């Protein structure tokens, strides 16, 4: 059995994936981990040309790999679940076809899962690049020493919204997902991390952030609430007491202001509030009040958000 499976869902970004596979081979060669890592790729309704180009690259490489092919496009959720079900290892790492790791991060994550079996999940840091691999955003979180969060809490779950680089134990994840998640979501990886956070310890690594590509068009559309409802549904599906759920959600709303303070929500304030009023009732009544209050206050902070984003683009846009 392999130590870890790198799970890569792919649709059609051929050049990016070929670059990524060559980069990954170089990392594993440098770390002498080629025999310990399985690269598992799922073509999700991809063209024959895309499949052939990637397959040819894999055959010429030294990577240990396995290929899955969905004849039709099943979407991110079903593809991630299929990949996890096919993993041949205790741990899995998710990786976007156009997100790029570095050797330091991979080695650190690998060492954690080999040396501490009580680690259930690892959440890395990242910074944004454009399609030409130029840095356009600073690291998502401040560079600090690694942090270990004890099992039983979802407080830091919001940090796992970005799929790539996430590491988690595979055991029981898929069965629990089908049991607890009642509606399709674009954030299945949030569940995978949360499921493991409740039963085992979690590591947060802000050192060695990977490169996360920001593209203009995505495979899913942002709604008027900036996909806030998608994330809250994951928090609410777990089998824990209501006080714990509310506490975790309140912490998330406090820490991740960009989730409800962004161009999607600011441009559609009426739709945003309608969405919140329609979706949040019952145990979410207090959450609704928090969301609306914070959203209204965010207008005061809007110039600061825009200015900070502008500065990153101007002063770091030429970095690679």
C-alpha cells in the first residue's frame, strides 16, 4: 500500500496538468518518494485529446499512477468521492490540475502523516497566481509556526475551503458523506476535513504556501451570497450538538469576512439578504442575524478590502 494518494480531478486544462505532473515528478524524485506516492487522476467527461496527452505524459514519467475515466461530466463532488473510494493508501491529498505544490510543503505533510497516526487532516496555506503563473495575491494566512488543533472542534474548518493541498485520512469518509450530506455541494472537501477534525487532530501549515491559480471562469457560479450557504450546509450536517455547530459557525463568520464581503455580495445586496432570509431559519435564526449584521458593517470596510487587493496586484503582480 502507498503512503499517500494524490487525487487529481481533471476536465480539460491539458497544458496546466502536464506542467503539474512534471512538477510533481520532480518533487517526488527530489524527496525520494516516487515509490511511496500514488498519483490518481480522474478524467471527468474529458475529451479524447486531453486523455491521450495526459496518459502519454504519465507513461513517459516515473510516477506511480492510476487513471479513472468518467464518460460524462459528473462534477467536482462525485469525482472527488470516486477518487477517494479508489485511493490505495491510508491518507489522500487533493490537488487541482492548475494548482502547484512545492517540495518543502509536500515533505512536511508527508512527514506528519508518517510520524503521527493521530493526525487526521492537514490544512496548508496558499497564494494566488494568474494563468501565466504570476503572483497576484499574497498568502491567504500569515506565515507562522505549524499549529496542531485537538480533535472534536470545527472552529478552524473554514480554512479548508481551498481544495488543493488538503490531506486527510480516507477511512469512513465516503460512507459518512453519503449518510450526512443531503444536497449536492461544491465543497465536499470541507466535509472530508471536518469529518477528520472531529475524530483526530488537525495540523495547519502556513509555511511553504502553494500556488493557487485564479481563473476568470470556473466550473461553478458564485451565487448572490458568495457560496456562503454552501459552506454553512457543511457545518450543519455533522452529527454534533447544536451549540457546537453555532459556536463553529460564529467563529467562521468572524474570521472569514471575505465570504460575505466580496464583489458578489456587494453588487447584489438585495439578493444577498433575500437568500439569507429564505435559507436561514430555525436553529439558523441567530446565524441569519449575524450574517446580516456583519454584511451591513462590511460596507464600511469595503474601501480597505479594495485597496489591499489593489496593492497586491500592483506590487506583487510581476513576481513568479
